[in-house]
C-alpha cells in the first residue's frame, strides 16, 4: 500500500458522494470529541470480501506485522456470532439474512484528518481512480409509508420489561438490554448514501459509518466505542450505559444532564457493564493491566445525553487482536449481566435475530490495530425496505414505562432523518 500525493481538503461526505461501486466503506467522524473523531477513512476498489459464520475462519486472513493499511479490513461482526461462542437458543432469521461476519479488503484508502484538514490517499495501485468532492447539496429522501412495523408492540415491550425486573429481583440476573426492532418502506427506493447523509445531519456521531454491500447498505451513527486497539496492543473500551433526553430549552437540557450525572440507577447500570468489560478484557490482557480510566462521564449528543466509562488494558503475548474481540463479544452494553444468562433470556423474548445490530463495526489494520463501534443508531437498507432497532438496559429499579421512553429517545435521530413521526413507532 503506497502513500500517494495528498488531495485537496473537503468533508469526507463530499468525496464519498461521488463513489459509484457495489462494495465500499466510509468510517466517518461526524462529531469531534475529546475521546475520538479526528480521522475518517474512505475505502474503495474492492480487492477481497469474506463472509463467514464464525471468528475462527476469519483469523487466517489477518496479520499483525504489516503496516496498518497494508492488510486492512473493513466490515462488521454481527450479533449472531454469539451462537458460535456460547450454547444459546437460535434466533428467528430476519428478511435481510446477512452473513454474521462480513469484512472487505480494498486497494485504495483515503485517510481524512479533521484536525489538520488533510486528505491522504493510500493505494496498491500507482495511479488509482480517486473520487473528487461532489458539490454540497441538501439531502432529500422519498416519503416513508406509515405506520412502521415492529416485532414487539408497546404492550409486549412493557410486559417483557416487567418480567425482566421480576427476574432481576429474584436474583436470576442483574441487567438485561431488551431491544425492539422496527421496519418500514420508502415509497420509492432512495439513494442509500443520501440516507446516510441525512442521518449524519440529524444525528452526528464520532463513529458514523456507511457500508455498501451490494444491494444492502449499513447506515450507522453510533456514539459508542466497543474496542480500540493500537499497533502496540494497548486496548481501550468505552461502553455507554445511561441515557437522558436533550431539550431545546437550555435550562431543561442542563437539568436533564444533571439528573443523569446524579442518577444512582444509571450509575449502577453503567458500573455493571464496566465490571463485565473488565472481566472480558482480563481474558486476553496482561495480568494487572486492566484499569478503569474514567467512570460515569456524561457527554451530550444531538438527541440524548449519555453516560460512559473507559476501561483500558494491554494485550497479552500470544493473544491475537481477533482473540481480544471475540472474548469480549458481543458488547456487554448490549447484553446485560451475567452475559450468557442475559443473552439467553433476551433471545426468548425478542425472537427475531438482531442481525448486525448489537454487534461491532469498523476496521482492522495490518499491524494488529482495530477500531470498532457498537452497532446502535443504525439503519439497514435494501432497495426500498429498511429496519432499525433500539433498546435499553433494565435493572432492579427500572420502570417499564421509563425504559420504553428511553428507546424512543434513542430513536429520535433515525426518526427525524426518515421524516416520520414518533407516533409511527407507538403501536
């Protein structure tokens, strides 16, 4: 992979808008923050694609002794990989039926540095066909047909939440992330990248991502880091647990943020996942290296405030980057604790498979590095049909109605990007 002459600065969205290939990827830092958001990556000119059902068959394709872009892979680890890690009931397959693991290697990568405002191309070709920035334009989409379908009515969600709270009080588990899937249809098929641009405009995020997979597009505006691993094996996880809504009026917005910061319920929810992540990372980290770097940090996003914590560790000799990922998978913030009990219980309640949702998305470098977001705030689109999923962590002092409202708060960015009303989700 050769370093080429730099390109004129323009927002990555403008370069990506002129890409016309069946398979490509954009990892877009649409929100710069103290913890992330400096770089974006646009990967073009597909060299190889892997679709498989387990981690082990992907391991031979990876390297840890090359430059980071020399054998870099872009794609996702779907939630269904849990069934290759633990004895769990089978989910009911959805209409998309995507492979549990899909990663792609490309011949050309554009690296965008939002701080220095530079665009650096890398390519295995001496004269690759590079995109040029498209003119700026406002994204517009065809109407969505209402109402939106769901795998779970309001009444069913409330019933499941009540059941989980009772089981938590009985000591069966400590926390469970109950999720609800929505699906709908545009009146005419939209341009998938225009949908992504609209979501970026309504819900900017440090870990936005667009994966073009033939006739399917993964369109994500995730605020949550699953794992970041550098070329020296230093590991960072930043689980999100705890949410409160944003408000247009400043005083109400600050009060909502203050309530989250002081919430004993949200801190308990967050701490459980911190402990779970510490345990997961300890399986592949040097003894004594796993630390909690920050606890209960509240950050503000376009539609919600979130509580996050940061856990770090040092990869143990003899463990691969994929070992670290698989031993911490699925992200604990999307399961609950104990993890296996929570996953088994949630599968029985949700029935439909989560697909990519609740998994991890991003890239793996040829030097053993990796950066993966948690797949939340994500639309899956094929032709004119789409789906998305929302959920929240239920603990002992949760109330079903407040948990239901949290799922609606989390879906606000997607709702606004689709130009649909909140009532469309309230069946």
